[in-house]
C-alpha cells in the first residue's frame, strides 16, 4: 500500500498529547499520568492515537522523556488484504501490550499505541510511512519522528508477538516477559466438556468392550489414511505455517483471481490442493488395484480396469509435471527404454572410460532383471500368475 505524505505541523507525535502538560510544572510526570489514564481506558492497554489527539499539545515535553512509544500503523480498508495480515498483526501487537502490562504493572517506561490511516493521514506523513505493515519505536531521545525513531523490520514480527517482544527488549533494554495468550476454551467451556465426558463415560466403556466404537470401523482408518496422504502431498503444512492465502487478486486486473503463482518461491493454497488432488487420484487408484482388483476373478475386467487406471494415472502425472515445469522451469522426462534415450545414454558414455560405461550398462540390466523377477513374484503371491 502506498501512502502519500501530507504537510503536517511539527509535532512530536504521541509524546505530545496532554493538555495537562501545559499547565504542570513537571510536564514529564503529567504526560506519563495522562498516558496511563488513556491506557487504563483500553481493554488491551493499546492507546488509540489520532491527529486530533496529537494537536491538543502545542508544546511537548522535551527529550529525554522518561518513556518510549511503540506505534502500530493501521488501515482498516486493507484488513481484507490477506497477504498484508494487518488484522492478525494488530491482534498480536495488542497481545504484546497486554502481556507487558501484566508482567510489568508498575513500569510505565513504554506505551503501546496504534494510528489509523483515515483518521491520521498527517501523522502517517510525519513518520514517513509509505507502506504497511509498519511498526515504529519512538525512543526517549527522539526529536524528529521520522529520522530519530526506529522502524521494526519485517523479520521482527515474523514470529508475531514473541518476535515483537524481542525487538522491544533489544532496543529499549526493558524486559517484556512471557506472552500471555488467551486459552482456546474458557473455564465454563472446560467445565461443560468435563461434565459431558463423565456422563458419557459408562456408555463409552460399554462400546469399547463390545467393539462398536469408531476406532473399530475400517472406514474411519481408510479416511484418515487418505486425509494424511492428501495433507502431506498438497503442501498443507506449508500453507498453515506460512499462512498462505488460497488465491490472490491479479495486479493488472483486480477483478480476476490468481490461483497458480509462477515462481518457485511461493505456493498458493488452491495450487497445493490441486496438486494434492492429482496425487491422491493416483494413490487411491493404486490402492484399489492392489487391494480390490486382485480379488476379481474375471481377467477381462482386470485388464480393462488396469488400462483405465494407467490412462488416468498418466494424465494426472502429466498435469503435475506440466505444472512443475511451468512453475519452476525445470524439465522432466521419463527414462523409457526407447531408441532415443538409449542412444542418448550410450552417447553420454562415449567420452568416459569404457570400463565405467560397461559397468553402468551391466548394472542397469541387472537392476532391470531384478525388477522383473520381483514383479513376477508379486503376481504369483497375489494370484495373478
């Protein structure tokens, strides 16, 4: 997101907030008191700043001030841009503020604040904010908000609240303490779950003893195996860890969606699911052939199904190879025992030691014969030969 800088009054952002600082003989203590008051009004301890609030103080406390300020620059209209993760990062920033206040209840040496673009465009220009996400630390010695403050690098919030805490500790020397993440379930919900488990315990014991549980159903295990296989080949773990979106909007035409990203450095969710679906087709058909088709006594049916399975598998693998070549640029070809590849392999050995070439060829024939013998043994074992 590009944000144009607008002319602003020469304010020193938030440190300059309080009307009471004008009247007090100790502007630092008055500023801290006002900040603590604003902080207490926020449930998360995050102080919401605006241009109107900043203009209330024409004469800020001069540096060095007794506190630092960590500011999160936000834009509500960009919360739907999943690649920016603004909403999630702001939630982690609020969690950082809450954890610091809980761990340091009597330490007003740093305050956490956020600024919204629509409300405070001049403040964005004052700090020189050109893109989001953007987090900036204003230290006690800062005079110029743009040049004297420290921008948090993207690597410093890659691990969310924990890495943000490390940034604060390294730049300010303060101890943030552990991050207190809220539990997934409340105490009431946990109590209801325990009560429901105790009530259903006698029925569960009876079903286990009689062998009528879901764990005794082969369909559950089959579904679980297919799900694990799909999860592993589709790159779902990568999508979860990286929080990858399912698709992106086309930069040239925002009305169009991009489901496949060309380049090896990134994979979208829909792209992974498509490849996982193709892999799963081949895996399921292989399982069908080895566990179901071998029980069919009609040879004609077996051959017909095998032809269909081979054609569909070839189509699925061809699609995966095509997508890999389009995405990464790497070419893949099969090593069929054709005249072309055979002559290519012989030509590749011409400039090498003849003994090495002969050894490699003999090794290839040996492995081929072993494979044929193993296939014949499997066919005899399954009753196909």
